């Protein structure tokens, strides 16, 4: 009996170690195996195509999104097996069914009128019923629209006038009180807003905020440099109706141009409106680097101080 129990515990231990090992291996692959992205964009006078693909584990997991002259879609592959193979055929069959339904002739009005039960004789009772209903509604309107006796109307007007005179002093007395309350609430809101602005100003110019801001700015720059495409090649020719917009776009592109000046050709056109391009880019992202940036920011003493300050404000 003891021998069987030891065998069962051994099997359970092996299974647990296998699960822990698989989880640890998945974590290592997630952190140290890069996620690679590739993109391509091509545009000429009569066509435009583009695609963006993301792969992981040396393309064992692969996702791509594409656009080809009005047609768009996506593909997913897991260990080389496509997961959305039959979607195009289903779309084509659905489009064919819709076209076939549109080609069907609508029913003839003459044929509909020949159906039994829709003759003119059957329409007459409906007309008589409508006329009877109309006469009943007219009678109801006549009875409901009668004006009351003129003495009753005069008495109602006198009563409403005296009620207004009775309530007028009360309203006059309450008016200054309402004005004072409105002025008091207005000044209370202004003082609360000024106090918040003062607290925000103190927090904005504190040493902790400046240190946290410098750390976040530097970390964001490092993360952008890590995520940016490693390769961009091709050419880009663009122009707008207004040369001012062309210059602004050229200034935005010139920010990243020093990184890719050897493989990327940019040609602005200040006279005509056009867009021609044939671009290819490629980059990768390591999960361990993003985790390092997150840990560096989260465990910084200045960032912790700012988080605690915001939590205290929310608790209040």
C-alpha cells in the first residue's frame, strides 16, 4: 500500500514539475524571444497595396494584415497552420447569394391584386368602418371642446390673481436669500479651485515631480529607440496642394531621416499634389527590455512619492 502511495506522489510531483517547467519556459521565451514586425507600403498612380505582419518564435506564431486595391483582410498562422483558411470562400459564396437575390424579379402588382381576398368589394367595409370611426371622434371633439360658463372662467381668474398677490411677499422675501446663497456658493467654488491650483503648482515644482518626469522622459526615449524599425528602405515622393503642408510634412519626416539616410530616399514636390511610395520596414521588440523599463520606473522613489500623493488625494 505504501509503495502504491509513493508511486502516485511521484507521478503528481513529475506532473507539477512539468507544468512549472513549461510555465518557466514560456516566460523565458516571452522575455528573451523577440517579437518581429514587418511592413510594406507601395503606391503608384493607379494602385495602392500595404501589409503589416507580426511574428514570434521564428514565425511559429504569425499574424498579418493586408490591403490590396480595396480588398483587405488578415491571416493567422499557428505553427505553420493557417487558422482562417475558409473565410475567403465564405465571403465569395455570400456575395454570390446576394447577387442572385438581387437578380430575382419583384412580384407584379397585377398578380398581387388578383389574389383572392383583395378585391374592391372587400375594401368597402373598411372604408365604412373608417367613416364611422371618424364620426365618433368628431363627436368626442365637439363634446370635449365646449367652453365653460363665462362666470366660472371669471371666478377662476380672480382666485388665481389673489393667490399670486398672497405669494408675492413671500417670493420677494426669499429673493435676497437666494441671491446670497448663489454668491456664497460661487465664492466657495472659486476658493476650492484656487486651493487645487495652489496644490497642483506646489506638486508641479517639487523636486520629486521633476525627478520622476526626467526618468519617464529618458525611459520613453530609450523605449522608442528600442521599438523603432531597424531597417527602412525604399523611396517616398509626396506633395500637397498647399506648399506649406508639404514643408510641414518634410519637417516631420526629417526627424527620423538621419537614422535611415543611406537606405531611404525622400523627394518632396512643392508644385503638384501627389503621393508615390515603395517602402519596406522591419523591427523587433524584446519583452525583457520593456520589463526592465517598467521595473526601473515603478520602483523609483520619486515615482512612488507621486503615486502616494495621488492616492491620498483620491482617498480624500
